[in-house]
C-alpha cells in the first residue's frame, strides 16, 4: 500500500485544507506535525524539553518538542521526540517519531511515525519504521491505514519483514475508537490465545510507554473539556492516574482467599474451543465468554454514584498484537462492591465513552464494556489490573475472542 494513498484518502474524507488557510494557520500533516502562525482570538502554545542522565547501568538522552493551536471550531497539535539509551555492556536503543492531530467542523484526523534502531552488544541489530494515519469524518465515516517495515541483522545475514493495513467504513461515535478491531479473528480461529512471556510483555509495554502522548487526560481541565465523562468529584487532581496495590485493594473489596492470577496465553489457554486454567478445562469458549458478558452486564445495572467511595485502578493503554503505540486509553476505578467504572478515550478522535463492569469476588475475574453494549467485553483478573502490564481477553459476542495487552501508564509528573 502506498502510504500517500492512505493519507490522501484521509484528507479527502474530512475535507480539511491541510496546507493552511489565508491567515497563515496550517497543519504540517502526519509526518511533520508542525503549525504556522496565528493571531486574533485564537490561542496557541509550543514548547519542549531535553533530558539526559548516566550511571553504572548506562546512559539516556531524550528530547521532545510540541506545539498546537485552538480556535472556535478547530484546533491542532503536533509533537516530535528523540530518545537514546546505551547500556553498560555496549547495547543501544534509539527511537524517534512524530505525531500530529487536527479537529475541525467536518471531523478529525491524526497520524504518527516511529523509527527505532536496536543494537546488541554482539553487533546484532534491528531497525524498524512505522507510519499510521486515521480520520473520522461527517456522519461517522472513518478511514485510515498503516505501514511497518523491520530489518534484523545477525550472524546469518539480514531478514526484512513488513506489513500494511487499511480500514474504512462507517460507525457511531461510541464505537469509533475500536472500529478497526471489529473484524479481528475472522481469518484465524474464532478463539485464540498466544504465549507471551513476562519478558515479552515487559519489553512490549516499554515501547508503548515510550510513545505515549496522552498525559493531558483525566485532569480537571480535561474533564471540563469532555462533558459527560465519568469522574469522582471527591478525588484530588491526578488521582485517576494512581493505582491501589493488590493487598489494599483485596481488603477494600472484601476479596478473601488465595490470589488468582489470570495470565492469558500462559495459565489461561484456549484449545479446541475449550478454556483451560493451569492445564485443567474450566468452560467451553462460548460459556467462558458468556460469564464475562454476564459479569459486565451486572456492572452496567449496578447503582454506583460517582460521589461515593472509589479506588483508582489507573490509566491503561490498549495494544493489539505487535503494536508499539496506542491511541486507545482506559481509565478504571472500583468501589467496595466490586463495581467498575471509568472512561474509554479515543485519542485519534478526541472522543470518550463511559466504562461499565464488575468483579466476581469468588473467581476474581473482572469484565467491562465501553458503553452499555455487550458485543465487546474486556476480561482480566482483578489482581492483574494492579500490575504494570497484563494480557486481556476481548470477547466479540460469544463467537470470537482475542488477546491484547493492557499497559499501565505511570502518573504524569504534573498532576494538576
């Protein structure tokens, strides 16, 4: 797929004048993410930072720059970053990228790039490049695509692999954030899990955290700008980003007995339409999905006012497959009865939807939905939601299940 065809389709979809208007305001596009000058009643900002350190474990240097503007009915944002890390034994990682977004009267569009090079102490290298773009236009239309190329070089030579993707269609705002996941599992088996070691999950999560760009979310000003969001009025600023450690959470919710760890793809495995836990069959695939659907539905029906007592579970980015960036963000919280509430935030379209779910205190499974539809249910252990990263099952009805990764984001330094 030619990347320019994808980006052209995005531009045509929402009819945005990418080159700028007569006053000099402009959006630099998916790759540059730069902005021109502006004046009058509109506002803008720009900034950046540089950081570096060194120690016995290695050295790090990084920089970020950003800028944006907003007006009566449109605005934009662009940023770029460059980070390098060198280990004590000679290995190194360098990653750089850009992202940009624009919203206007006819829709919104966003895109980004990432280039990464990893060199091991033995001289083996990996380099990869990823570009993505997407847009939502009038009446729920959406279009986008991506391209990735990676090359690994070792003792036996070099190997290059890549993928390309495109999606388009029409949906409703509450489904926009996960619209391109609506057909997953259609090529392979209906219910699948894959073995992800702890080392793989940690490394994968590290890439997702490196590219995370939504620390502006879940603060007082952000809630004001997104009316209808779920929030706890008694929480101090930034509380949504914190988490509750497992022992304190178990005591708070009255969860007794041994901790149950759900490691999808490790001790929770799908095989021949059966679900196995620690090697023993526990339910058919459809029954296991129905259990999650029922649990989420109980949370939807529960009376749980935001003004009551809630404990934060934190902010998570959702990554599918080998994705190293994510625009799909969950903010989750729980009350003493085990009811789950929170928000789903789609960074591409700057749209939100409430989260509803609950925890079964005996099995210690947690299940939740985006909005009050049960056609897409997220399923994880409540203990696992107190960890830095965890696999999560996503049930599409009772017919399909796929494994994804939830990555906890550390609290921003500025919690105001």
